C-alpha cells in the first residue's frame, strides 16, 4: 500500500504504537485523512504511517491526531542517511518499550497463572487446601487486571469507536469470569472454607454462586499474551534490513590530503575528495578511479557473478570489494546520494508499501463478538422475563460468555506457528510471522535471482579442452600453478580445480601479471602464458580451428574462457562459469508442481541467463537488470494481477524481496536480504524454498482448522448455555477440551517432511 503524493507538499513518516489488529490501522488512517490536505496510509505490518501534508503543516498535529484515536505516534529518530542512514532510528527489540512491556506481562502472568489453573482443575487433590480459592484470587487478580490490561484498553477504544475485535472478546470473557468469581466468593458460597471444585457434568440449572472461574480469566490472558508477544517480535524485525544495509558500508576511509593519507570517518567524506582503497577493502562511496587498476567484486550490489576489471576513468560503487590492486578514487556521490543509500530507501519504501494482512481471527471475531454479546444479554433478559431468580439468569448469561471466551482462539495461531516454525527450523526454514502464511497460499509466480540462488554464486572450472597431443591434466596443472599466484577470482577458480585434480601445485618462477590480459611465468621449466586469446596472439600462439570454435561456443553460452600456451604453442582452453547448484532443477520442478510459475531474474547478461534457465527448466528469463529494475519487475508482475514470491540472496535483491508479496532469502546470502525477507532459507539449497512454501501452506491450513473448530465448538455450545443446561464450570471444561484439540492438531505439523527426503 502506498500513498500517491500529489504535487507540492512533503511526505512525513510516523512510527505508530499500540495497534493490535488491522482495524486499528484503518481507524488511524481514517482519522488522519480527515485532516485538511492530508493523505495518509497506515501499515499495520510495519507499524508505520506514510503521510503527505501541505508545505508548512506541523507534524506535531499528526501526532496529536493519532493520540486522540488512542494510539501513539512518533517521528523516526533519524531519517537522514548522512546521519546514520535510512532506518537508523528503527528500534531493535531491546529498545522497544511496547515489546518489553508485553514480555514482562507474559512472564509475570504465566508465573502467577500456572498455580491458579492447577488448583482449579484439581490436578492434585492436595492443591485444593482449605483456603485455596482465596489464594487463587490473590494470584489471578494481577493477571486479569494487569496482565490483560492491553486487551481491556483496546476493547475500551473499540467500544468508543463502535467496533469489536478479538480484544473485545478477550476482555469481556476474562472480566466476566473475574467479576462473577468475585460475586461467588464474597456474596455467594464459593468463599466457604473447605469448598472444593470438581467437574460436575450436570446440565441442570444452577445459581452459580458456588463456582469461581479465575482459571478461565488467567489462562486465557496468558495464552493470548504469548501469541501477541511472538507476533509483535516478528514484526519488529522488519527494520533490521535497513540497519543491515548501513552496516554494509565502511565506517572510516583513508583520504589523500597534500599527498598524505589521513584517516577520517566516512560521514566527513565530501564530493571531490580522493580516497585510497587497498586490496580486500570496501570502496567507501561512489566515485571514479583516478589511479591504479583492480578487479571489483560487485556481486552484492549488481548480481554480476564475475568481478569487474576497473582502471583509471572507470566508476566504482560504495560497499563493493576491491579484490586486486591499490586504487585511488575521487568521490562523486556521498551520503544519501550513493547507490547504497538509495537501495536502503528502496527497501524502506517497499516495506512501508506492503499490503497489510488482517488476521483471520480478527475478521471472524468482528462478527462473532457482537453476536455473542447480544446472545448473552438476550439470555439474561429471557431468564429474568420468565421469572427465574437473578442469580440463575446471570449464571446462564455468564455460561454464554465463558463458553464463547476465545481460549482455543488464543491457542489456534500461536501453537500452530510454534510447532510449524519449529519444524521449519529443523529443516532450515525460518518463517517470520503469521502474516507470511497468507501470502504463501495466494502466490502463483516465483521470481528467482540467479547468482547464489539457482547457481553457486562463485566461479568454478566447467571444462578443460586440450589441443591434440596435449594432456588435459597437464594443461590444468601448469595453468593452475601459474594462476595460483594471482588473486583474481577466475584465477583462483582454476587453481582450486587444479589442486583438487592433482594435489600440490609447483611454484612458478618469474611470475608477471599483465594488466587486463593475463599472467605469465615459468613452471617446471616451461614458459607458460595464461589469459585472453589476444594475449597468446601477442606471443604468436594461435588456437587450432577446433579449439577456437569451442571457445566461441562457450562464450556464446555466457561462460568465461581462458587460453593456455607454453613453449611457443597454444595448448588449449579452460572454461570457467558460475555453476548451477545440483538440486536447482529438482526444485524448479517441485515449484511447478505447487502451481507456481518460475521466472529467472538476474543482473547477468542474456547469454548466461538463458543457459542457466535452460539447464534448470525455466521458460521466462529477465536479464541485465539493475537493483531498481528488479523492484520494477516485481511491481509489474503484481500490476498484472500476479501474487509474487521472490527468492534471492544479495543486497541487490533486498528491495525486491521487500516489495514481493512473499520474500524468501537464502541464508547463505547477505544479512540485508535475510532481514528484508519474510522467510529465510538457512541452507543454500533451492529445495528449501519448496519446503518453505509447502510448510507455510500446511501451517496456515492448520491454523484455519484450529480457528474453525475453536469457533464451531463454542458456537455449538452457546445455545446449550443460553438454555441454562450448561453449568459455567462445565463450560470451562468444554473450553479446556477444545484447547486440547487445537494443541493436538497443531502437533501434527511435527511430522512434516522435506522434498529432499
């Protein structure tokens, strides 16, 4: 969801606190849009509001308006990349007071509620000692009043705005059970010393004055607090993508001042400054090379699998890695103007624009709650009108509320999530919250990044083609020995293959690196040359027509070819490529079986992309795209009515992962991609994406089944309770049974198996 900004004015972002469901976001949005000239979009998933206001409009007025609605709003601590970057003000879990408060309420309530439930259920007869009911009141009161306060507060806010949500049910159920227990203890017979509780499966009308339901109020509070806490924690992780982007950049840089190197913080770097980048260091900011040459590994930003050779006059991008020689670079863009900062902004915009997913329980309870309340009041009125005692009438009404109290609802989502996500973790699949599950059900298109996702992401030797009369093992051994002295990634791929094939490599003599051409030296008495075909031609070494044709064929497939010669003759070629992971083809087949259309998306050239796609069985290929284009591709597919999943692993994939309806990050990739995604695949195996979607759909199905039975169980018992044939204590027993059913159904997820098995 995004705000279409009219001409003029400015955009303001607010962090919203206190929302418990999607209806809260809608209420705040309507309130803000009621202000003159204001256009607002409030996202429940990210807990942010994006507001377009006229010039001169005071942001404090927006904060005050949100406060009138019963929620909190604050401006982000910093939204300036130069002062910490986008998202720098996003609070982590330890700095989030709302999450801390939930955690404290959950722990405190759980400690107090366990003995209350144990005593009320008479799990051991000795627990119901002489004054056990008063001990239960002492323990349960803080849980129902303090622990459940967020639900009571939300229910009150809902009431003031004429709406009802799951919070309303929780608040009414817990408070009704608590207030009736107070009545029974102080005005009824439940406070009599030596009173015991037992499940009486009697459907005869009762005055209810001897029954307390403190365990109902305390138990429901703990269950729902647990679900709310885990949901809130998973949502808070969204901002970590921006922090991970910022951490990718360098903290300080060596700047040339009067010919000497001076180390300064990167924030002090200005356009026009010349800075030094040594081998292995990251480039501090976007700029132009003024001295030196090297190979720049830009795979994290561009998706290119082969390092790019740069020399004087070439542009370099901040956060890329210098793989070779020393460079001097003149800064052309700093701070918010750099490509890294712009990508951080893309991630932020994509996250803010995600459509909110309202929980199924909230949607149903929006209708269920007012109906239950109406039935409870109707029951009370009918019993009083029929001439029954007030206590009996209240007993029937309380039974209606108690049987409708969402104990099983409180367990339906968190238990399935805990079991499903626990099983996923065992399989290398990390699901970040309940909102993710809805997306997996609807996804029909899956966009796959090539480098590091479908392929290994690193150069490997694909083929050795020797000239007639030349031994291929010897060709690889001599070339590998020479390349072993080079730091270039392609050279290292050849050297690694040579070591794997023949063990220890000889040490070359007279090694020389000819910039942009190749390397030369003496190995075992042979004058060896390895590099471009033109490099060999300079030494009058020519490939045979057969080998030259094989070289052209390999290059047309997007592979890199290195020519080798020694002792005055061309001896053959070595073909290097980014290899396809052995399990990728099976994964693509499994994704198709799930009804998904795979699309290969990459920054590499068309020849490489088509070769990889053909190898794994993908029909649609989109190649040669930059990071911002990846986001555009995902948006275009969404505009066509497709529900898009995206699988990637690099920084360049992070904005697209955030924009997609479902983002899946390979855990072998960058922290940025992982944090921007909805699901993290710990293993670098694309079949994990299949497992993730299957497990998510299965978990969602389990949640729906749980919710159906939780509602159906209670709904079926409501008429019985209204007729006075269901003792409130029996209603509590029925709720306990429905909870056991829900937990048992969720535990079935432990048997989920991977497609790799």
